């Protein structure tokens, strides 16, 4: 598995350090509201969300939403579909969307507009990774909590997959192009 990677972009220690910092910042920001509902975007958010939640020293709730991804391709189709909705009514709740990565921004723009319509008390965005160079010029996303800006490369690990593999790597790495060039 490790041999399929060209480089390690963010190692385990840097990930954990940044997650602790984000957790502390979120805890400080939400301490006054008395409410925090973390909404994870499956499946890529899994590792990040679980580690982050453990670093937020406040009572909180968690729910998950699933949105169609790229399937087995590494390029966004621009077509976004809701695969699994929330179990929670978010009206009046303080909602924090937890994403693994923002690329074109299309997925998050769709999700934000869907959740906004349900009248949450507040709606903020936390993403582990962001590729600023890749943002669709039509899409404006303001990220409230950001782990790392990364260059334009297809990354895997720490929840992020390629064709459902590599999610269990404890670091973020760049796949060798020959691994996905067949698709
Ligand atoms: P966007 O709609 O912002 O273009 O894409 C967001 C989604 O695409 C992410 O939630 C993730 O599922 C997938 N994605 C974008 N870039 C990468 C990447 O470098 N690696 C992986 N594994 N998934 C990515």
C-alpha cells in the first residue's frame, strides 16, 4: 500500500497537531452557544471527524450526510447527488460541516445551500484540506476552519480514498500517477 505513494504530504504528527489546534479553536468559539452539531460528509470525513471530536472539549452531537463523489475517477463530474440525508432536524441548531477536502467547491456549495434552507441557527464549514488553485470561479466558499492548504495533486490517506482504498493510511500522501492513469 505504502509503495503506491509518490510522496507523503502531511505526516501523522502534523495532522494530529493541527487537529488539536482546530479542536481548541472550535471549542473556544462554540463555548457560548451551548450547542454544536457536527455534520460529517461521508466517507472521507471519518478519520478527521473522530479525531477532531475528541479534541473539542464541549458537549456536542454528531450526524452524517453522504453525497455522491467521483466514483472511480479522480476528476469532479460537477454532478452532486444526496445519497444519505441527516437524521437530525437542524432548524435552530449550530451546525458545523466537517469535510475532508475542498477541490472545485461544488460539493460544499451544494451542501451548504441544502442545509441553509433548513434554517440552522448558524452554519460553518471546517475542512481538513483545501486546494485553492482548483476552485471553480463560479463558486464562492468561505471556510471557517481549515487544516491545510495543499497544492493541486490527487491525495489519499487519513479518510481520503482512491477507488475506496488508502483511507486507512495514517498520513496524507500523493498517489503515483501510474496507479490511477488507467482510469
Ligand atoms: P469538489 O466538489 O470540491 O470538487 O470535491 C470535493 C470532493 O471530491 C471531496 O469531498 C472528495 O471526496 C473528492 N476529492 C477532491 N479532491 C480529492 C483528492 O485529492 N483526493 C481524494 N481522495 N478525493 C478528492
